[in-house]
C-alpha cells in the first residue's frame, strides 16, 4: 500500500495511492497451479487453458487499484495494465466520504450494477463517492481521509 499527497490546501492539492491485495493474488495463483499439474489428459486441455487464462486476467486487472484524486476529480486504474479504468470529474461528484467497508462487503475487483460501482480489493476505510446521477462508487484507497480532503479542496 502506498499513498502520497501534496501538502497544502486549495485547487492544486493532489492525492495518489495504490492498494494491492497480495493474499488474493497468491490465492488465485495457488488455486490454478494444482489444475495445471493434475490435468494431463487431452480432454482437460481446454478447461485448463480457460482456468489459466482466467487466473492471468485476474492478476493483470484485479490485483491492485491505483487512484488519483484532485482538481480533475477521481481517476481509478486497475492492475498492471491500468485497465479497466474510470474517471469521475469534480462536477459529477455530489459527495465524497470515508466509510468503513466490512470484510463481507469486499467484492474483490471491479463490479458494476445499475446503481453502484465497486472498485475494492480489501476491507477497512474506503472512499465512497455519491455522484449527481445517484450512482454510488466505492473505491479502496490507502488513505481515504486524504483522498476526501483532496476532493473537497478541489471544489
């Protein structure tokens, strides 16, 4: 977990942070390795390739979240490739707050429903944005209070 914030207040305050859920990364690899080792029959080639591809996509896209908050709004990028990504402009954000995300509410990765977007990889203090459209966006960040302060200073 890393976080940095440019000290001060005003329109040029900026927050950046990256969260990686290493236990889940290791677990996703550990669950695929036995399948690859045990699957030696020709009938298992396609299921094994699908499992290995799923684990690789999981590693590349859902293992970590990079977030920047400041005068341009909130930008979220996932994994090594920075995809999927999302940007929420300051004009779109109605409210920014810190919520304590319980363990059973973590969805691990990027989840979208008609009223919510979740970008989470761990529990604990989390940034929650309520957009003017009514959509609720929950984002795991290392220092949620600093992210909220940067958003409020940018307004």
